[in-house]
């Protein structure tokens, strides 16, 4: 609203009496003040409702995110447990294969030593 225009218009009234012009100005100011009060009240209510909606949406999204994180952690724990079990099985198989390999190595070594001793007529 253009205050200068409203004030100029009130000053240009036909009455030459300052009291009449002053009364018109006061009436206009009171009306504008009431209008502004209502406008600010409406604006405050709209902002409050909007902030409440934003808070509600953020709370809902936060709860969904927490639920997703909880599910992800559960899945991750399950996967880690399965991986540990699988790694444990692999270690058992590797240990068994290692023992077989060492046994074969020892047997081959002693067989070669025995063959060499037989070839050299050591026994």
C-alpha cells in the first residue's frame, strides 16, 4: 500500500479545517492498523501451520530412515554372521588341505631319502 498517496489524498480534501483532515487521517491509520493486525495474524497462523506440517513430515521421514537403518543393520549382521560361518568353514577346509599337503610333502621327502639311501647302498 502506498502511504504517501493515501496521505496526499487525505490532505487534498475540500475542507480547510485541520481538525477534519486530522480526523480523516486518524481514521485511515486506525483502519490500516487493524488491517495490518489481521494480515499479520493470518500470516502467523499460516507460517505456524506450515512449520507444523514441515515438522510432521521431517518426523515421519526420520522414523522411516530409522526403520530403514535398523533393517539394514539387521541385514548386515545376518550377512556378517553368514560370512563368518563361511570363512570358518573355508579355514577348516584349508587347515585340512594344509595337513594333507604337509603329509604328502613329508612322505615324498622321506621316500626320496629312502630311495637315495637305497641307491647309495646305505642300508
